[in-house]
C-alpha cells in the first residue's frame, strides 16, 4: 500500500508514484489521485484537499470553491487571500490576477495599476488605459474635468452650436451668457450691440431716439424730446419754442 495520499499505486510497474501537480490523494488505499476543484492548484504529492489553493485572480477557502475576483478587483497571489480593490478611478475585468490589470477609466489617465488623475478641463479621453488626455475640445468649446467623450465639449458663452461640434460666435446684436448648445438671444426691441460673441445682454444699448437701461426695455423719447446717441442716456427736451 502506498504511503498516505502522496502516491498512487502503479499496477504495471508495480510502484508508487507521486500525485501530479493539481491533484491529491487523501486515502491510504483504494483511491487514485483526485483533481483539485476548478480554478485551484496543489503541489506535487499533495495528500489532502486543503492542499488545493485558489489560483491568482480567484479567491476562496483552501480546498473549497474558488470564485473569480469581481470587476474592479484583483489578486496576484495564490491561496485564500481576498481580492484587492483597484485604485480610485481605475477598473479591472473579473478574474484579474495582477495590479497592472487595473486600468484608468475613460476620462482619467495614469500608469496601469498605479493611480489615475482626471483629464483637465477642455480635454477628454474616451477609452480606459494609460493613454494621455490628448483629445482637445473643438475651438471655442470647453469640457468639465474628467470628460470621456467629445460630446462633453460644450460651446463657450458667446458661442453656439451642438455639443461636440463646431461653435459659432453670436453675431452683433445677440448674446449668450451660458455654456452649452442654446441659441444666441437677440437684443431687446429698439436696442442693439456691436459686440461679436457677446456673453451679456447688457451689451445691448438703446438706439437713438430710445432710452432705457443697458440690456433692458427701451422706451421712445416723449414728444418734445430727443436722444441723438445710443446707450442708457436720458432723452433731452427740445429748446423752448
């Protein structure tokens, strides 16, 4: 009879041979070597199921079921150790067995498995990995830090256009105070602006013959008064007679 569980009887030789790697024999007789549970391994000549330890990328009790590390975690050693979470803003596929499997998510950049920093405002990165944030928003548009798609690029105040597309300056007589794809807004009635790409309605000045606050309602001068300049100045009464 072969020694306890380290060997199996070879009827042809006859002799006892060690159970190969990944197998064990727990009985002293009448049994061949048994294969370790899935995703586990054991050294040569193992003599009990507990010698089967989970492979890298898998975790569980020695001799028991080994389950893959969930997404965003890794395990780079064999045995019953727990899976380790990737650094902030990085991710790894299920069953990862190395820290370098942790890749910066889209919108962030950094060496694999080390650390990730956000793409700066005005740039974006659409894919995971260590690539730099080399994609720049189109002219006259901006994106928030950590952006991952060109559609995150929005037209600056004073410019209009679709998100991620070309941005055109608001023409004279119109303004746009906010970032985004909203249209430029025309000056109130009887006012105008010579400013191109205006960001404030206050650039709208009352026309000659009308008076009112910049960007506000412009009222016509009353009979007997006039206003020969643009702006918020008051109408001037005609001279006597």
